[in-house]
C-alpha cells in the first residue's frame, strides 16, 4: 500500500470522530424537536423520541410571526451582502491594482477595523443611526455593515493573484478599469466572492445583539430575536417547540455544507502573495 494512501486512511479515521462530535448538537436539536416536553426532563426517555411529535412545528411557528421575522432576515442579510460586494470589490481593486499616494498607509488604516471586535463599535454605531433617524427600521440593521475590512483584505489578496498580463491584454483591447474589473478580475475571483458571501450571510443572519439594540417592534425584528423571545417565554422555555423553530429557520447549515470546499480553498489562499 502506498504511503500517501495509508496516511489518508489514518487521517480519515481520526477526522471521523471529530465530524460525529460536530454533528451531535445538530442531531440533538432535530431529535428534540420531535419530543414532548416531559421527555426532555425524563432521564429514562432515551435519545430517540417515543413518538414523532410533528405538531411541535406548527405550534412553534404560531407563537410569534416567524414569517415576518424570516422576511426581515432575508432582506437585511441580502441587502448587507449586496452592498458589501460592491464596496469591497471597488476598494479591493483600488488597493490591489491602482497606484496613488499613500495607498499602503491607507490600506493599513483601513484594516484597523478588523482588529477591533464588532461590539466595540456598537455605541458609536448606535449614536450614528439614532442621529440619522433610522432607529427601529431595517436600514438601522444594514447601514453599519455596508463595508467590510475583512472582505476588502480577502478580495485584495485574490486580485493580486491574478496575472497582470491578463489586465494588460484587456487594456490593449481597449478596456478601461471598469471593463477590466468586470471581464477579467471578477470571473477569476468568484470562489473568493462566494466564500466571503457565506461569511457575511452567516454572520448577519445569526446576529442577535445589534438587532436587539436598534429594534423594538415585531415589524422589523429578525429570526434570532424571535427565537430569543420564544426561549424567554413567561411559562418557561418549551424546548421541543424551540428546537422545532430553530430547525425551520436554520437553512444556513445546508448552505455551508454545499459550499464548504470552495470556502476552505478561498480561505487558505487568501493570505498568498
């Protein structure tokens, strides 16, 4: 047996338990969503539900307007992603391929925001949103995140890996900066865009603290807020219904599993050159 193949077998044998450990909370969530409330606190109940309680799903979704929460989450997440793709693309192209005084210094200052935890900017962001009169609106959830330092860095590194000969050939054919960016650079960095898209969607889809600070009505709340309210019900958390609602509103796991190879490849190559 060749040595690389043997090493691969050992690697898979070591990673299989880690994969099962990672999947165990997901399996617990799905199984719990089909149980009754007494089964949760019964040590003799076992892992599997005695009978599948399908009624937990419609009951969970009827507790709060999860349809509105879902629509708000889609609008906010999609709006942030669309704005970020525009801003990081233009900024990354400027930092990677344009020459202007102070470019490297400006890029270093631009990356300072990556070093600060997002919670450190909540106070200033809240004051800004309040002064703009955007509190308790979907715009309040999107405006502070229309740019991304991490995304700019990630895409700049990808742009710098594109051979300059391709851009030179495009300019010889009469392409300007816009045409070169659209026809040469963007098609070649599509995996990086997909990887950043996954990061952005997961981050803002699951965001809880910022929507909690700037919204106070059901009309503009998002799914994490709805799940939090369901968990803090006056009668105590109904764990089967809470898990059922979580299963329904958590499609991002499937999205990550579908694009995980492209995400990992782009992340591994982001620091090259």
